[in-house]
């Protein structure tokens, strides 16, 4: 039986079947971008599902051509511009609580990513137990283009990728297809979109049988898996070179090594990476590089706490206006003008400036640190976690 919250837009549906609970994002025209209300609704239902012994598998998916393109940043901009910066903090607090809930869920979580997945959508799916992609999947973390940084646990799941591929993805906003996601470890399975319905039915049957564990869920999905082969021009084929460039200590050194590489061989991925890094917020790049480097030594909870703190400084305009400038030009004006970043160059963003984003916010009335409960997934979940 399918059920939905009584709201005029039906932004999210919840489907109940024997042993299975499904969360279906339902804002297809907005690429299933997540609103504050959706966070609240999903969190409430996930709490109930987790405590329900009849729930054996949780499935996340989206209607339309996207799984989820991220959080509804436009609403954050509107509310924080016309109201108070703390709305952005409240929005982000709720989002990170949801990401943490999924990342530590006591039941197996299957994300079916048949389409676009970016930003907050990656926070939902990359923190789940199984991450199924298709030929329609497009992944990216382009937050630096609007004056933010890859968040929603990105400092955790990107830092677990081979070599320095996570730095590459976060600093350049490069898009990956489903094949590349499986190969690098962001996804666990590749299934053709035409087989998704049959795969879901098989999972429904497995859940109804009551004999559910991570191993037989994987076996069930594997019956529909297609073998993947990277395209010859896939950027992942250049991992050795990417590692040499993106292992550098600073963003300036990374960019310099890319420029030297481009001078020797004009490969498209190198040119695209340079162009992207020179167009986005310099401050955002430096925040993310430090965030992912520290994230390698942190668990999911620690990563989320640090991401929340840095984001609150961004919403509060502690150092600059880049988020509001980037949001205005990219989301409101749709790229008709170029954002004016402050500072405008990497070399003008000092270590002292970046350090402030990692300190607590000095605003006793409107800010408190992100408080996440002590939770941990069953040990055997680690087999399919990043």
C-alpha cells in the first residue's frame, strides 16, 4: 500500500510493502531537490521504520529523470536574504541529521540512482548501504560554483575513494557516469534501467520472505547486474596522473601542476579541470581541500560536524559574500553574469582566513554546534560502505 503525507505538493511518498519501506522523492520538475519539509518528513518516517521489526529493507529512489539534484538552495537563498542567516543553518542541520541517519541506519538501505545525483542527493545515496546506478546516472559535486563546498558527508565519502580522486571530483565538479561510479567505488552495482522494476520486485520478495541480510540482498541485486567497461576517454583512466596533481599540498600547487600538464598535452579533462577551478569560489576550494584531507582521518559524524560549522560561517557571511553572490548569478540569474568572488584569487585566501571556517561561530544567540547522537551501523555493513 502506498501512502503519502497530506500536503498539497506531495513532495515525497512513502510506500509500505511486506518487509520493505520505500521513500520516493517526488519533485520531478525540480529534479527532486530537497526542501526543509521533506527533510522533516523523511526523518520522521525513517525513525518509525527503523524501530519497526517489520521493516527489513529501506529503498530510496526518485521520480523523473533525477534521483536528487541536491538541497533546495534557492529557498535557502530566499529565506536568508530576506530574513536571517540562521535559516540556512536550520536547513543544513536538518539535512545533515538525515544524512547521518541513513549513514548509520540499522536496516539495509538501497538507493536506486537512475538519473542525476548531486550535492544533497549524494548525501542521501552515498551514505547508504547499496548504491545502484544505471546508464542514466550522472554524479557531480559542483557546490564551489555557488560559493559553497562539497558537503552532506562528501569529506567522508569522497576521501575514501582511490588515491586523490576525491580531491579531483570536489575541486573540479567533474561529472561521472554510472560506469565510472562503480569503477571508483562510489556505487556498488550497475543495473540497466530496463531491469530496475524486476530487481525491485525481487527485493520485495526477498524482504517478504524474512530472510534478509546484506549478503543475500547483494546476491539478489547481482542477478540483474551488468558488467561495466570504462570508455577509453574516461577521466578515471587518468588516475595515476590525477594522483600526481591532486596530491599537492595546496590548491595553488594543484592548479599549477594541472597547467604544466596541459602545456605538455592538451587533454580535455585537464583543460576542463583548470577552467572549472578558475571559475569557482577560491575560498570554497580551499575550504574543501582542508575538509577532505582532515576527513580521511575522521568518521562520518566528525565530518558532518565540521561541514556544518563551515557552512554556518558561509551563511553568516563571516568572511565574505560568496554564497549569496554565487547563488544569485548561478541560480537566480541563471549564469547571465559572472560571480564576483571575494577574494578573487587563490593567493589572496590566506590560511588564517580558511582557519576561521573551522572554528565555532561566535554568535551565542543564533548558533549552536551540530549535535548528533551516538550511533553506529552493524559491523557487517562496512562490507558495502565507502
